[in-house]
């Protein structure tokens, strides 16, 4: 994994952790979370993140 890929992975994971907390707190719906996840995957192109997604 290159440094650039690693940085993108960190940004994706950190972003999704924040959105997961929002989901857990009822601030966003499952559908909104799914849309956000798709957009974050498009933006950051994570390698590991795609393996961990449901």
C-alpha cells in the first residue's frame, strides 16, 4: 500500500466512524448512512474499507 493509499484509507475510516456514531445516535437513517458510505468510497477509493463494508 502506498502512502497515498494509506492516507485515503485513514480519511475514509475516520469519516465513516463519525457517520457511524451519527447513525447510532439516531441523527441519520440507515439509508442516509448507505448513501454517505457510497459517496465516501467514491471520494477516497479505500482498499481495506471496501472489504469491511457490509
